[in-house]
C-alpha cells in the first residue's frame, strides 16, 4: 500500500527550469579490482527510507565470487533487516536495495514505534565483499610482539575456509630445539583479539607437526593443526621469510670457539625462538566503497521545500530549481509568462509532484499604495497568473497584468508517494 505525503509552500513569487534529461552512463569496468556504483556510475547517493528498488551495479574481475553487500555506520556493520539486498537476473552485476519504512537512519536500526512524520538522517558506507581468493595469504613476524617487522606467507590447508575477515597472533612459548623431533610450542597470543576463522578455535588446541625443516639453507615451514569442539580439524602452514640466525659458537664457559685460522666459528640455524610472534591477517576481497545518506520521507519533503523557497527564477535547468523567469523579470516584479516545475526526481529515483496555485493578496490603489484585497477575489484578479500547457515536467504560467499592479502568493503543493 502506498501512503501519500502532501505539503504546501507559500511563496511571494516562484519560478522554474527547463528539463534536461540525464543520459545514463555505461557501467565502468575494472580488470584489477571490484567496483560498485549507484545508477549513472555515481559513488554517492541520498536515499529515502521505504524505497525498494535502488540499483547497485557491480563490476568485478574474474575470480570474485558470491558478492555480499555490507553496510556500515561508522565502524559498526549493520546486522539487522533495515537495509536488504536482492540480486536481479543471473549476471550478478545488478542488485536491488530495499530500506525498511521503519528504519531509523539516525540510529541504524528498525524502530516499530518510529513516527512516520519524523525527520531523520544518517550517513553510511557500503561495499561488496567476496569469497576469499586462493589458499594463501601474507603474515608478519618478529622475535617479540612489539617488533613484528618481517614478512612471509601462510598456506591454508584442509578445512581452513575463510568466510570473514580473520586475524590472530600466534606466540612461541617454548623455542624449537635442535633434535629432529624438538618442535616449538605455539598458542594464540590474545584470544580476545581473534576474529573470523581463528575465533572458531579460540577454546581449542594448537599442535605443531614434528616434521620441521631445520636446514637454514631451505625455506622454513611450520605446519600447524587446529582443533576445537564441534569444529573440523584445520591445517595451516606458516612460511616466515628470512628466519635464519647466525651466532658465534661458544664452549661450555661461553667462550668463542675458533677455527684453524683463529676465526670465530659461525653457526647458522632456522629454529623458532621463544617469544617469536606470528601475525596472520586475512581479509576478504572488497570493492571500492559507496557513500550513502539515508533520510526519512519527511526530511526529503523539507529539503524540497527549501529548494522551492530558494528558487529565485534564475539559474539552470536542474532538478532542484523550480521557477524560471524571463530575462528582465524578478520575483518582486513579473510581467511575462514564466515556467514552474511540476515534477522532480531526486534522492536516487524518488518522484515528487508539484502543483501550483496563484493567490492574489494585495492590489495597488490610485495613490500608489498596495492595499489588502478584502472579501472575494474577482476572476480577473485570479487570472493574473494562470496555468498553461505542460511539457517535460514544466508548466508555463501565463501572466495577464491588470491596469493596477497586483501582489500575491504562488502556492506550491508537493506530493510524494511512499513505496510499499
């Protein structure tokens, strides 16, 4: 069911603009990153609550699958039904957005007690998120938690499915020994900071495979098994870059051991030291963001009111200009026909109908002073400004001056139909 909202504005004199149709632009295409747009390739939009057919156009490279559109207010991700999306067609390039009529844009939640005539607005960001691509990601590591400066990679093994942004820090609590089966002991550094995939194993266990490469001339690999109650066993392989240490070999008293030439013997190894920290941060692929302002119908009506009151008869033919005067005329003195806007489409496809009415209020007397018109207005006074033909959302207002100057109000009645 559609509900109608009407508001009338009184104006001393008003004008309009000729309508210039916008030419739709083709959707942009990017070979290297995902992009989303509103219609006409816009990256910003103002949308009214209650709308249900707002187009979101997608352009993604090959490999970006299962798009999920996510809306955020500040740093918080909306997890309610206030803003929903549905995919149109089978191409995956077009989605439709619906904003619930009871959505409170200031708070970002559905409010069943929301006053339908209340004003409200809020700013949001939107982005597309996609399935994790490939089976590897980047890691950082360091000998201490406050010096994580080195790089590396992580290989995601069996059951390590990344379906959300995932973060963890893994600390070595017991260093790796030199014997073949002496593996390091690892655990999550701070379980309160685990997110996504890693949070699922917060209360589980972490075991290091005993087949560790201890040859410093070969890349280091640390295979980890994660288990937790109710979760499938998952495997990760850490490949820290440049995990090679060079130290001077010493005897039992700590004295350097020298070679035949009298030089200190250098020992190289790739053993994981105690207190080493590995940091893994895996993010889902993202699109470029959109910025969206959400407003209530009443706020939209108030903004149209401001536009009408601010129309001075000049300017270009835009959707926010409502009166266009002939050259030489001004609001305080009109002698020629002028145009008024009868329809405007704003706020991402919302249509507003505008009806105009002339109301004569004062007429000039013989002594040159304006005097209020008392009693019924004559037909002649009413016909000083009368509507004419209409085309492309503009209507001509014919002007028939009287022998004496006359003042009045041009009343604009704006109608907006909520979708439903």
